[in-house]
């Protein structure tokens, strides 16, 4: 019997010759990216700073140049200061003032200076004497100003103390009997004056500095003048000065007349106060930025100081620097205690209050504060 079933379909699948072998659908090809847009010159300029970030070495180099310049500037200033100090050390006028002798007071604590303002006209021409109103020649001269300055030991809480000694103080002068203390300078120069001060105070002097008329005026001019504030007008033809009341800057000749003038109600007592105040103002001026930021002052001030000062053989520029630093800070200023004003064969003289004077100088020798009993009764 014939098989009438239809034949099963063939399992062979015929494909077109160009068909893919996989049955998964074909992915469309990725789109072609558009061509890059041209960069305008302005856009290139805006992007320029970003390119500089890739070269930090240039910034570091400029910082190094600035740092090196600052270092060089500091080194130059230090070299100038060091060179000036070395020159000053070798150029200072020195003489033998502080010498040993039998009965000399022992060394105390801290250090003690004798500062002297001499009225010697040595080295001044007639025209200079007239310009400074110094009057005629007085031979070896006397001392218009006598200051004892005690600088305490480093680390001490005691302030620096400046004591004015009236030039008419009636004291024993070794080898000459009793006389005014400023006569010692005329009789035996700085060495005899120093010995007289040591014997009268009981203090051993460690340092000495002296300044004359012309040197004082030149030093004031060297720092560019000093400001003072007299409470009342000062008209003193003998000192060559005529000043109104109130604050004003003085040049050298006027400053010299100011510290010499006794044309005030208390004469010498007022003058000693004015001298101490002027000394402080001068030191503040000399140490201030107005002087040391001015290169011209780097020359004028040291040269004026060298011409003005005479120091002891044992004194050095660093001793002067420490004195200036000490007086630039907190300072106790006073006049040696006075007992009475009287007259004798030496003329008008000042007699100390010996009990209070002894208490004052004992305190300085021990590096202790000035007793309140002394400070409370200042003339």
C-alpha cells in the first residue's frame, strides 16, 4: 500500500550566501564623530594661563631671587654695622682715667659709669667759641656735668639709675683738701675727678666717658637734632640760648646752650634735671628708626661720637652699646641728696645730706633699688 504521508520538512536551513553566521540581530555601526571645531585665537589666549601651571619652576625661581635679595640686604646691613663697630673701636679717643690707688673702693655688683661734660675749649677756634657762646679760654676746663650711672647686673630687676652730682658739691679732693668737685678736673684732669668721685661716693667706677663743648654740639647735629619741651621760656645770653616754652627740636648750638643754662628759678638744680632729660632724649633719638633707617646717619653719628667722646683705656664700643641700651629703657633719675647750700672760701657750695647719700650709694653698690626715703625728698 502506498504511503500517502507527506514528507517531513528538511532540517537543513538554507541561508543566503551574504547572511551573517549568527542569528543575533546586527548592531548599527557607531556614529562618525563630527570634525573638531577650530580654536579661535581668543580661546587660545584664555587657555594660556592653564599651560603655565605645567612650569612651576619659574615661580620657585622668582621666589628664590626675592629671598636671596633679602638675605643679601640683611648681610649688607650687618656688615655695615660690624664694620662701623670695628672702626669705632679703633678710633675712640682713650686715656688712662680709672687707675688703682691705696684705699680704692672694692668692686660692687653691676657696673658704674662716670659721665662728664667738660667745658674745655681745647681745639675750638675763636669763631667756634663765639658760635657756641662758650666764653673765653678756661685753661684745662672744669666740668659742667657730672653723672654717675649704675647699670645693674644682667637679669636684675633693679632699674638703671642716673645720679646727678652738683658741680658745686663741697667734697674732699685727694691731695688738695676740700673744694668744689668740679675743681678736681681743673687740678688733675679726669683721673683726679674719678678718684674724687670714688672717695666721695664709696662706689668703684668701672667705666668713664667724657664729652666736650664742640663734640656735644656735633653729636646733636649728627642725629638730626633733639626735641625738648621746656615748661617756661629760657633767655640766657651767657649760654647763647633764647627758647620759647613748649616742645621744639634743637640743633647742636641751641642744645649746648640748653644744657648749660642756669637762667631758671632753681639754677643748678633745674639744669641737672634738664641735663638728665636731654640725655634720655638724645639716646632715644640715636637709637630710633629715624636715625638708623637713614644711610647718611650711619656715617654722621659714629663720626660725631668719635670726635665727641673720650673714654678710659679699658672701655670698648660694646660697653658704650650696653650703656646706651640700659639708658634707653626704664631709668631712675635723681640728684644726690642735698643737706644745705652755703658759702665759704670756695664760694657758693652744695653740702650733701651725708646719711641719705650714703644710703643711696650703698644701694647702688649692692645692686638694689634706690631707697624710697631718698626718692621722696628730691630737690
